[in-house]
């Protein structure tokens, strides 16, 4: 028997579980919600009800754990469901430390429900380790890292931040949605848990809402998270789990292609005098060297541009595109654009001249032409 260890790209295609019975190339969809007991009351596979243990989850969860180098993964109904499950595992009075610039919906949840649940929420500056250490003192139960930050693209040094978090007693969670396991493996850098909004790059086709957690240890806290998932019903449907596993087969080629296009676009757009480009792949990015250390083979397909003409010019640019779709999300095959501050609304920390771009799989030359005509149309009419 060969001892050759397969690459992660190959494992995603080959799969980790044997096919059922007919030699089919594609995994079947498992729909059963309940399972038969033996005569003695036991269950042949230990499964009682799919809310706690669904057959449909076996393959995508195993693949995710393998991709991240973790012990186990758990799927959820959404990225928000995965994130809030972590917060629901905390005791009243817990102190949690989150980045100032982060996924807006989770920030809103924290501010709305944190006081109700008697959780003390503290925010730190994403890339400032001294500020982070100050916020962690004297003790924190949870440190949340999001890198690259959505939508402003700050990079947090995961290894250094995780070491600080552990020094002050915090469990460390990394939202790695933008980087994906293709480019960053937070568990290797010291994180305890990795979170993904699987609706984004993992699925990659804008047709599934899903979330996931991956753990470095099968410990009591992990068991608690899975129990909360089962009891709260924050579960994914079997068809969505199947779609997620199907989307993951092309994860590497999609992420690598989108990242290459995003870097090229960032380089071209940086030449436009009316723009500042926020992308960790550019040497001018303040955390470029950190990104080089912890991101492999690219810097992701998400970038942002700041229009020096201000808010109105930024909005006008998003309204003039013809190929980019004006829609909220990221990480799919189609390229998306939005004026992010308008989406986030009152209280946003997002600059009002920021345009967020999620680069898809269209020809990069077509994407650039679309952006340039949208950016420069106003000047051509002057």
C-alpha cells in the first residue's frame, strides 16, 4: 500500500468517506432525520436524531477539519449561527475582546445582545498588538481575530495575537472567512477555533447559507459548542450540506484564481490618481510583511478602494459598473461591488468613500475595463 500523503486539493476531490453502494462518482444526499434502534435500545452508529448528528454532515465536516489541520469541524445554519454559538457558550460576566473593524452583522449582534447576556464587550485596534494587550488585561475569556478584516483589509498577526490571548487566559477564535484554509491555517498559528462563513469561498456559488467551526482539540468546550448547536437547532439542511461539499471540490482553483486576479487588479487600480487601494498583497499595505508570513499562495479575492472624490463619487462609481454585480457577499464565482458604508448604515466604522470589491472568476481584463469606465466616466464628461 502506498504511503504517499495526498495533497489537500486531491483530498477535496477524492473525499474522505467511501461511497454508499453503487460505485457512484458523486456522493449521495442523506435526508433521514431519525435512526433505527437495535433491540437493546442502542444505535448501530450512535446516531439518534440528525439535529445532533446528521449523516449529511460527515463528508463536509471531515473535509473542513482536514483542510484546517483540526481535530473536528461542525457545520451550522450560517456563519452568524456559528459565531453566536461560541458566544452562547460563555458565562454571564465574561469579558470578550473583539476587533474594532470586523464583520458588521456580528458587531451589531454583540452590541445588541452583549449587555442583555451580561457579557462585557471590549474592542481593540485590529493590527495594534500593544492596544490588544491593553484590552486583554487583566483577564479575558475570549479573543476574536478577523484577518483580513472585512471590509478595510487590516491584517492581524495571528501568532502574536494568539500568544497574547493565551497569556491572559482567553480562548482564541479566528474568523478566516476571507483567507480560507487555502491561504491561512490559524490553528497552526496558535488559534483554538477557526470560524468560516461557509456561504462565501467554501461554497463559492452564492447558493448556500452556511457556517462552520473547526477546533484544534476535542475538549469539553468543543462538546459544549456541539451541544448548543443541537439544542438550539442551528443546523444546516442536508441538501445545503451536499451543495457545500460540492462547492469545496473547486475551492483551491477558485481561491487561487480570484486571488491572482485581485492582486493584478489592485496593482492596476493603484495607478489611478483618484484612488487609494487597500489590499495586503501590495507592498505599500502597512501589514504586507505580516500577510506574507501567514498567507500562502495569495492574499485573497477581497479588496477595497478609497475614492478620493468622497462618498458621492464612490456611490456613483458603484452605480456605473456593468459587469460587477451590485450585491452583498463575497467569495463566489461572480464579481461583486458595493458601497459598504451604505450597506452597514448608521454607526458604521467603514469610511464613507470605501468601495468593496469581491473578485470572481471573470477575465481580469474585463473586470479592470469595467472598473475604469465606472471610475473615469465622470471625468470624461467634465
